[in-house]
């Protein structure tokens, strides 16, 4: 929905493509790698996913903003995308649980956006040409200058971004302190925040050290729901400091950018392997765990981003609809049976989506089982991590 008298904006791609539309959010100029997300709902969760840091987001669902925004839907402390492209932007919302409208939310977070764009045509262009950098501007109308800026914008390949979104200090999360984050068991029209309707969280049974490369709030929630106390460590924390906390297992999070420059993370994971304790990695964490075995990670032509990616679980023989967000993937030609068993594959293009490692106590997936937004077909993976922790503790004579 475009308002009368809206300010014009320009989208300029590095290949010279220029598209005109109308400004939303912050008035300014911003660049990044173009990517698109096919989710039909959950735009706020997408915008606050740290894995999108440094990227301009195209939402393929045409109508964005109609249910406003709510603080409880944030996946991180701030909006992580660098820019936003939508077909039809709603300045008004209809949602009794919303805190405000999306336009003001974007302005507060200084996110430059553009609407009135044929997003279907733009996505087809990216799928044919591959990944492109772009610039959105609502305060510069010189298309030639903007195209040149897009061409000079740093490429995502070779770019380390995890340290840009990671916490600066360790932080502990446990069920007793975070009961308020969890949704009611059932929606109550009189008072949806009624504490009596909220799910009961279990007592602390396990200690998990989570390394923050851009961890999402719902990953934290998913582990807390299973009786875990989490100590979340900044991405470059030395391993000795992590071990002082005496964790029962290690979690390596999602995050933005290229994993190949992250030697510090490979070193940490290599040391964690030697403890024999269970390890679980998601997305960037999945790639980094594989890299400790010498497996290559490569840039994808387009990438997977959305809440409708079909993945086959080869162990269970079933198909899961998954939430994904990645522009890099493991090169299967660099993987051998001695290193890991392939547990999951993408049914759209055959991309490797999951590994069970043979030479250490770890497993990982390329997609997001915490599913925020998205389906919950893969939430069992958190249960598998807990079962590994229980088995390790039992094997070592520790109380379960």
C-alpha cells in the first residue's frame, strides 16, 4: 500500500540494473548482498536474524507490514539486514498484540528500504545471474553513482562477519530467569500474557556452552525448554575460558558471512572435539565443524532462504519442511565416509544439509531447527543433542 506523496527511492544492482520505487524506513543510502526470502510470515524474525547481517533482503511474499511488529518476535538485539525490498508495503497494521508499525520500526533501526518493486521479476533476475551486490538510496537520485557504489561494495565471499554480531561479554541463560519469554500454551482473548497460561519450564539438568557467531533467541529458547542452562560466549573466547564453566556439551551457532576466514573458530572447535563431549552445530556452526576435518565450504550460486525448503532425513526416511538461511554450503566432493555420514539432503538441489561425524562426538545441520519463523518438523534435533549429553554423562558415571 503506497501512500500519496511518498518519497522516491532507487535500487541499483552491480550489473547495471536500476529499478525505481518509493522509500520506506530510514532515508539514506545503504548497500549489501542481495538475497531473497520466500517465507509468507515472520518478517520481523527474518529481519532480526544475525545470519542476514550485511545483506539486503527481498521478501517474495508481496504484502509486508500488515501485522506490525512486536518486541517478543525479535531474534536479536537489533535489526540485522542492511536494507529491505518489498512489493507492497503496509503503513497500517491490524494486530492487537503488535507494539507498533513496521515503518517506524525500520526508521528506529536506521534501515533503508524500497517498495513498489516487482519482486518476482527481481528474484528471477538473481536466480539467473547469481548473487549480486546492490545499493538502495532514498537520498541520491544519480543512478550511475549508485551502480558504481554497488560494484565497489565488498563481496560476501571472504568476508568474516560473525565477530560483528557476536556478544561482547559472556551471558548466562537458565529457565528460572527467562520464563517470561515463552508463549502461552493457548491464546486467551482476555489476557494473552496471563502467567497461568504459559508453558512450564523444566529445572536445570544440563550445562551447554554456546559459542555465539550470531545466535538466534529461539535457539536459546529451544535449549532452555529442554532443561539446559546456557553460557553464551563471544565468538573469539579462548577455549580455556569456556572450559572453566565445565559444560556438559557444546553448541556452535548460526551466523553471517564466510566461514573460511574464521581460523579462531576452527581452533576452538578442534579443541572442543578432544574433550569427547557432545557437539551440535547449526548453519555456520555446521560449516565450521566440517572445516575442522578439512572439508571445504563454498559460495552458493544463489543460496537457500525461506521457511519451505524440503529436506530428506536419510536416517529416518522422511521428508521435513525446513527453515533455511545460508549462502555458503559444504562441498560434498571434499567429504569422505571416514569423516562423516551424510544425514540430510535438500530435495530441491541435492545440497548437503546434515552430518553425523565419525571421529568425534558431534552432529550438525545446515538449516534452522528452531524455526523462527517456519515449521517445526526438525525440532527433534535439539532432543537428539540432549540424548547425546545424557549418554555421555551416564557413560562417565555422572548423574543424569
